[in-house]
C-alpha cells in the first residue's frame, strides 16, 4: 500500500552507522518521476515492502546521485509543504548536502 497522491517534495534523511554513529542529515527534493521509478523497483524486488518505502528509496537514490548520501542506515521523513522547516531549508540553502550535528544544533534543527 502506498500513498499514490503523494507526488514528491522535500525529504529529511538521517544517516547513522553502528560503529561510526551519527553521520549527518541530507535533505533532498524528490519528484513524481523519482517515486514512480522507486515504486517499480520496490515492486520487482521487495513485494512485501512497507507502505511508504518508495519515499525512502527515492530520496536515498536522489541523495546518492547528488553525492550527499554518506552511507550507513537511514531514516527518511517527508517534510510538510508550507512548514517552518521547509521554509528554513529553502531559505538557508540546506538542500542536497550533508549537514553535520554541529550545524543542525546551531540552526536548532535537532
């Protein structure tokens, strides 16, 4: 089951590694085309994937292509359109790069 109405937007990716700890956050924009591609790949490879897996898959794929995926395990969360977080991300140029803990703390994002 997926949310077919969701057509893309900003996604917060938090990366961690069992031995290295927190690796950072990347925020990327995913499109409807990214989601369609992710849904196809997931359906072919992981037919029992959890609902919403296409968002994480699409966002990780975009982050990898933009070279802002530091690896490790990932937690993905959609950023609500019109939210203060979206406004901050767009105004402060936080898209498509790895943001470390120090900067996240300084910007009061964590």
